[in-house]
C-alpha cells in the first residue's frame, strides 16, 4: 500500500511539473487551451437564446425580449441608445483583463472576454443595446463561463457590478 501511494504521489508531482512547464513555455492562456480545449464563442441571438442547465451563466434581458427566462430584467436608462453604449464602453475600458471580441455596430451588439486573474479562465460577455425611445434605452447581457460547470456566482456578480456602475450618474 505504501509503495502504491508513493508512486501515485510521484505521478501527480510529475504531472504538476509538466503543467507548470507547459504554462511557462506557452503561457497560461494557451496552456488552458491545450489542456481544456479551445473556447468557441458562439454568436448570441437574444430573442432565440436557450440557456444551458449549468449555473455558470447569467442573463439580463428586458421583458419580452428573450425567449429564455432572464436571471434579471434589463433596466431602463434615461439615455439614448448611443449614450448608453458609450457609458458601457467607458466602464469596460476600466475593467481588468478585458478583450474586445466580435462587434455588430448595426445591431448594437458587442462581445467581450474577461479572464480570471490567476488561472486566466475566459468568460464571454455579450451585450446588446436596445433603444426604447429617442432618449431612453435598455440592454440585454449574457455572461457565461467556457470551462467548468459552476462559476461560484462570478458571472452574476460581474454583471450586477457593471449595471450598478452604469446606473450611476456619468
């Protein structure tokens, strides 16, 4: 029993050393891709979006806009859709580890990836700005993790914090 345990411990240590070497040579993000697979950022169509059963996602949507039941209703803002978009971009430009992704200027939809600080796990965030009137707008946001089944509330906390910043006077 002692010999088997020692062999198992040595194998685990060797695996950890190999993973550390992989991260050192390739970088954390590329290493994640090699070990866990490349992320696939699928286009989001909010009106037809179906949520997965996993809890590692968070959806904000105005009433009647999404097929899926949102976790939070999209708030209305006393700003034009363009003003709302500009405020959002300004808030995201101050966030750590954000990468811009696909952009649909005509549809007012934008994709971003934010990575965790240490492990560099990627989460995708898609936002669509929706005009209500000439001087009011709302938005739909879908934040989701690419790896794992549980995000421990990270997607929800992120979006709630950003909405809080967005609701404050500019």
